[in-house]
C-alpha cells in the first residue's frame, strides 16, 4: 500500500508539473512552453496571431474598403497583443452573424471586434475577463453644451429627448428622464438626427457610437462626462475549452490595464 501511495503521489506531482509547464510563457525571446492543442502553442509555433474582426464597428474596428487595411481601438489592441507575444498579426475578415461559428471552426485564434460578454454566446465560446465597458451617454449640440452638463439637466420639463423606438435607449430614456418629453422615432430615423435637425435637445446612445457620431458631426458633443450608465462588459472570444490561452489573455489584460494601455487606447479613439 505504501508503494502504491508513493506511485500515486509521484504521478500527481508529475501531472502538476506538466500543468504548470503547460501554462508557462516567458517573454523577451526566452523559451515559451504552451500546452499541446492550445491556440497559444500554435500562435508561438507559427509566429502568427489570427484575429477575427468585423471592420464595421466605428471606432472599435474599421476596415478601409480600398486598401483592406484596418484601424480602431481593437486593431491597436490586436497589434499590441501580437507584439507582446513576439509574433505578427493576421486580420481575418468576419461578420457578426458568423463570428461565433468562425471561432468554433478555427478560422481565427481570437475575435477582437468589440463583442459584449453574453450568456448566450458563452454557452459555446470562451470569453476573457472584461477589458472595456460600453455604456450609455447623453448627447446634444455643441451650442447647447452650457445648458446640459449632467443627466439631471436633461430630466426637466421643456427638454425634448429623442430615441429610436424599440431600442434599449427607448427603455433607458423613460427611466432616466421621467420629467422630460420623450420623442420616439421609428427606424431608420434616429435620435441623433432629431437633435441635429433641432427637433430635440438631447439623445442617448452608447459611448462607442457617440465617439463615431462626434467624428462625423463636429457640432455634436457628449455631456455628463464620467457618468456612463447601463454599462456592459466587452471581452475577447476564443474556443471555450482553451484554458491555457484564456489564462494567458487574462494575464495580458491585467498587465495592459495596469500599465494604462486600455485607458490610453480609449482616449485615442474618443471613448473617454
């Protein structure tokens, strides 16, 4: 029995060493050991990080139709991840309806396109920890910026808030502005168009969409800076059972948060 216990103890010890070795990743040109079958192993072996991205989510990921090149918050993050891994990056075109199936079919190692962490998606794919939060912000014309500095400023009689009927912003506006007049427009009309035309004072949208709108319409601004509401987390997607790669990505996200990378990237693309 003693011999059996010793053999069993030794087997567990070896298994533990193998598990630790399987998750070791040393930078600076040193040897990297990754668990066999992990995306991390194939990325390091092939020298290429395959990134699935939609190219249609301004300013997260934007594809130039003419050149096929990409830019945006997620593109900068992908380039940084590849640099930290010591590999090159290959952007794989995808779209929202095939994003999950692309992960499952191994068309790319990771999806970096501004995906919300979603319980439904999490049934079939793996998510990293959150690296950024998307939330709702109020917008108005620059000419009205002095009138509106907080959410409470828009929650008053005589203020008109425009939203698109049936959207999450429709519901959020009713809760946030019970004292204002809420105008609901039907798609393809939008709340921001009502503000641009002068038919409404305020609209609400995601902070990501707001950054895009302010780039297109320089007379539109956000207000109540620092009070982003109804936040939801964004996470990177990969295969569900690749714990080694997910562990690496979570560690990388922690380090990039600590050195301020995500904050700087958000500021660069007008998300803060």
